[in-house]
């Protein structure tokens, strides 16, 4: 897996915050874990975006 060092887009940040807020409300994460989870969610959102774009590229060519 490649690690991209570019900055995260506003879309990545908003989606990550939505995921964190939902997890926080349901008690899946604690207040002390927010910083660590936020960084992880940002990477997840970037990965999902890349994965979905590759999937749509494959669909277009088939």
C-alpha cells in the first residue's frame, strides 16, 4: 500500500469528522482517543476515495 503525503481535502476532513461524531455518540471511542482516531479516519477517507475511484474506472472500461 502506498502512503501519500499530500494534504487532505476538505471533503476528507468533513467525512472523517462525521464518522468520529457518530462513533463518539454511540460510545465507541473516548474523548482521550479523539486526536488519534481523527488522523486514522482521515487516512481511511482518502483510502476509500481512491478505492472507489479505481472501482469506477474499472466499471467504465468493462
